[in-house]
């Protein structure tokens, strides 16, 4: 039996007459479909199908010699590299900008240095601080990364323009609530697994 709270009801106005329409899809079915769609979306962006379109884009946009580095690079390292390109010139500034621990940032920066994407240099009148800067390869990768995000943003904006203002407001409210809920809604794991 379907309870009343599981059925979606909408009221519409037709030529000054009010009518109630009962949706064929129950709320439970809609929630199930949304959950499946969110999972498919997450899988798509996590590269669960073995395809990483972002890496492929960056590989195609950069010199061939950078392909192994790009393929092995973590997302955090890519964003730290972008942070250096945006002006974070030391570990402390980069850690603050990325909201990561200094130790974590330091390890990733070391890997970026070893990959030839970042250089460390002295800071005038400061023997302890080290200045971070992009190499030519690092700058090329940051530029490609920036273009990729601009293209993705433009494509998403164009996609969303097909919806009405009311639909976009609903989507904004739902996504805002989802983000505000934290990981408890997306990853409600208790660790008990049984």
C-alpha cells in the first residue's frame, strides 16, 4: 500500500479552475531515481569506467613528455600547482589557500619539484622561507588546467540555461542543502558493515 506522504501531488491552475494532479511516480521512486543518478554522476567524474576525461584533456593540451606526470598526479597536487600559478609562493600560503596541512602540502610540492613542474628558490633576507615558482612545464599545465575548468564551466552554464528559473531555484535549494548536510548524507557509513 502506498501512503499519502509517498505520493507527489501538484496543484495547477487551468483557466481559473483549480485541479489536483497526482503524479504517477511516488516520492520513494523519485528518491530512488535521484540516488541512482547521483551515483552515476559520481562514477562518471571519478573515472569509474576507466576513462579520465580531465586527464585526457590535460595530456592533449600539454607537451607529450608531461603525459606520465599528468596521469600519475593526484587531484590535490594539480590544485596545489594551480595555487602556485595563482600566486601562493610558499608552503604556508599554499596550505592556507588549499586548507591542507603544511606537511601534506610540503610532500606534494616535493613531488611537483621532482616532476620538474615547480622550482624552489631563496627569499631575499629570509634564510628559512622558500619561494615556489612554476617552471615552463608547470606553467603550461596550469594554463591547460585553467582552460579546462573554463570550458567545463561554460558547458555547464549552457546546459543549465535550458531550465526555467523556478527549476534552477529548486536545483539550487536541493544542491545547497546537500552541500550543507556534509558527508553524512552522501557517505552515511557507520563502519559496522554488517
